C-alpha cells in the first residue's frame, strides 16, 4: 500500500512536539506531510510575564494564518483540523517557569490555551529535577500540588526532559495518564534524555503515552537509517503496546544559533552548555535524509507499512493514539 | 405593583460596577436583592503579572462558590445565571495598566475572561487621560490601537473615570458601542467624575450605555433621598432615552482603609489623594439608607415604579439594557 492511499483515507498525523520556526512556509510543509496536529513548544525558560508575550505571538499567528491553522484546546478541534485539511496547533511549554511559585497560574495558563506543560526543562526547578541534574530528589511539595491542579483543569503533564525520580513520582502522583511527548527508550539509544525501563513501565501502567523522537542526538545521529527508526518504533511497541506509542519528532527547523543558545543556556549559565549535543557537535543537528521536514511524515508511515504493521496500527502510531490521549486529557476532571 | 411581583417575574437586575469585598455573605446579599449579574472590578493599578494573580483569585472564588456564581463571558451566561438564580460575574478592570505597552495583551486578558476595561483610572496612562488631569490630550497613538483591538476581540470599552477629550476621542474612534459603567450627568451632580452633556450626547449617538452611580460622592452624599436618585434616573432617561440608561452603583462594601489608599494612591504618589472624596470626607462613604447593600436593589425598582415608569421601562433600566449591551458587546467583531 502506498502513502498516497493512506493520505486518501485522511489518516490523522499528529506530532507530539515541534520547536521550529513557525511561518507560512512551514505550515505548507506540514500540510504537504498530511499533518493534522502539532504540539508546538512556546516556552523554554520564560517567566509568567514573558509567557504572556509568547502566547500573544501565537494568537497573532493564528489570526494571520487562520486559513491554514486551528488552535486546539479540545479533541474536537483536532478532528475539525483534520476534516478541513488544516493544521491544529496545541500550545505547550517545555518548562513550568511560567508558573513561578503560584499554583493558581496553572488554571490561568490553561485558560490561555496552554494545554501541555513539561514539569522541568533541562534544570532543576521549583517542581522537580531534570534528566541532567546529578541528583533528583523527586517531585517537590509544590510539584505535587501542581500535578493535582494540572489533573483538575485538564492540562497534560509532559515528562520528556524530566529526571528519573521526578518522573516516577509524577506518574505515581497523577490521577490521570501522563505523556512523554518526545523521548526514546534508553536501552535502545543510551542518553540522559531517553527513558529507563522503570519509567516506561510506570508510564505504561499509568495508561500514558510515549512520543518517539527523531532528534538526531537522541537516535544514532543524522545518518540513522529509516529502517533503524522503524525498528525503534516496533521494539517500543513490543514494550508499551501499540496504543501507547506515538511520534514526537522534536523537529527544530530554521532556528538561529542565538535561539539554540537560549534553548540550552537560558539565563542560568554564562558557560556553554550543549544540552543533548556535545562539544564536537555543538550546533543544530542535521536531520536524517528521510525526515528533512514535516513533508516527510509519509516516509515514516510507509516504513511502518513495509515493516509489516497493519494499517490500523500505523494509524494509531502516526496520530490515532495522540488524538485519543488528547481528547480525554484536555477535558477538565469534572467533565470525565 | 410591589417589588414582590417584580421579583416573581424574574426581572434581571444587573449592576454595572461593584468593588466590594467578595465573600459568601456578599453573594447571599446579592441573591436577596435579586441581582443576576454584576460587573466586578478586579484591577485598579496592577500590571500584567499582578493581574494574573488577581484573575487567579477570581477563578478560585468561582470554584469555591460554584453553587452561587457563574462566570460571565457571553450574554448567554447572564441568562443562565438569571434562570438558575445564581449571580453572574463579569470580570473587568478599571485601568489598562494590565496591558502595559503591549497591544497583544488585550486578547490575552480577554481570553482570561476580562470582558470590560476602563481606558484610564484616575491618572493619565499610555492610552489617555483621566478626569482628574489638568489637561487631557486625548486618545494616544497606542490608545487608538487598543480601542481597535478591544473592538475586534469583544472587550467592552468603559469610560467612567476617563477624561473629557479622551472619552470623546474613544467614542469617535470605536466602531462599536461603548459603556460608561458608573457615572452621572455632571449638570445634575457637578463632579469631575461625572459626565458632560457633550460626552453623553456622543455616547447616545454611539448607541452606548450609561450606568447611573449611587456612590455618595457622585450624588448629594449619604443623605441623598431615594426620590432624588429616582429623579436622576428619570432626567437621564429624558436625555439618553430609556434603552441607554442603566445602573452602575459603584458599591464598595466591607473594604479596608488600606484598600482605599491603594484605590486612590496606588504607587503613584506618597501624598494623600482623595479621589472622589475630600479632606473633610476622607474615608469610605456611608451609603444612603435606601441602598445599604445589594439586597436593597428592589428599593430602586420600586421607586421607579412609584415614580410612574412602566414595568417594561423599569426592567430595561434595572438590567435589560445591560443584558442587551453585554450580549452584543462580548461577541468578537467577526461573530457579528
């Protein structure tokens, strides 16, 4: 079966995280790739006030490109985007810096349309520790309350960059399924950013979901063949089950080196920090030939079909699982 | 006809502004007075970040008292509150300090549920001048854009404390009807805070609406008889027409002197400023015997009936006019 056939069936493709330069050209590439919905990162280190400016920038983007874009706050918005051939955009943050020390800001930012928050970015914060800290003392007192509040208002908890103990604590404390929007099993690709069997088992037991990541530093680099990425998907399905595995590319296209420095170093250090990169590989990674951009999503679905996955399984992994997860996860607790 | 009869008909009573201490006791007083909806002031001098905390406080209030309160963002929420015997609360600010210098924050705060903003409080700001400035250079360049943006997103423009020229400019520049939620004609009660015939004529021509104010400093003081307040309403109807006159009591109950100082002096002066008060009358005013609190609204409707207004006219002034104004005013421009 060719990707043309899949495309005809209006398969929902949903990407669990992208951090690229959002402009009209990028939207058209997403459309070319048949993408119905993307979780877009709008905050890395910003505080509450700065987050308002970021959110406002997104509102202006939604207005300017309303012929191509639908802001997503509920599952039905994703269906609408898919039906109309538009791109649904879920706003999320890769940090809880926006909340500062104020529990009530969870609901405030949820009301602004931020439907996903990663508990920590690359550093320890008021809530917990990141995967790069030497020690991780787990979810803080404030962190527990934030998890409860996110549960209450229907904001999805993301643990992608979060440390081992904080991740386990958060999964244990959350009354609702959580997400790891962009990471891989660390026994397949060893990296601080990838996830241990313990965390992924806990995620599985929580009915949570894992978005597998094509960021070159989290796989075998830019030369990773498509077959190897397909293999990652298949092996992760073997572990997690086909309903709890999805895609979260972490695609970072057309971003400046200044932004890379902000992404890695924020305001917290004056020394170089390479994040998931290294001194030998300090800049933006080159993406694999089979995923040069969002227009290449059909390569992944085609790879999965050729590997022998059933059509329904491919549809689950490429978008169906995210859709079901978000459809429920974005509801207020009292609506469930 | 007695007020009992009016109450049976479920007449909608809507108050154009209150700034009281919001607690459960106050809600029960509103209920006793048959009040369906109140515009509640949640910001006086706060900047963007501080406004988030204020809004969050209101969300917590809504959650805690959800058996008595409905947050209002659309006209239908007012109808729902009225039908269920609850209090609809419209959040608004008496200043544009929340916007700072960032046009995009109009939409951000609208998304948080702030559906009314007064362009200036008692001082000149980035947008225009207040009624207390010696000179009023009118709506600024930024102010014009803010008016346009408020028009676009369906945030009601309030001119109650705004200076003469800025008010005239704003009415002229607005493509949609504007409100003066709490002020009186200055030819009936001379005060900088009350409004000239020129402004009220412009408001009338704009299809705007005036909420008449029982704040003692803006009428004849605490001793003002009910008949005189009724007379104010009737004379204002003669000028504006019965569809453009409403009530905006400016009720300030159970607030501390510390809050009074914040209300008048914010952070902008270290000297005493008396606002609408005076050195001889520096504290919170005593309210007239016929309006000791929101349970006394039936006194006003009863007074209007006894003065000879038709029932339908009383219903318009007591709430119907605000309802129609808000029902349209809270829509996005593209929804109209």
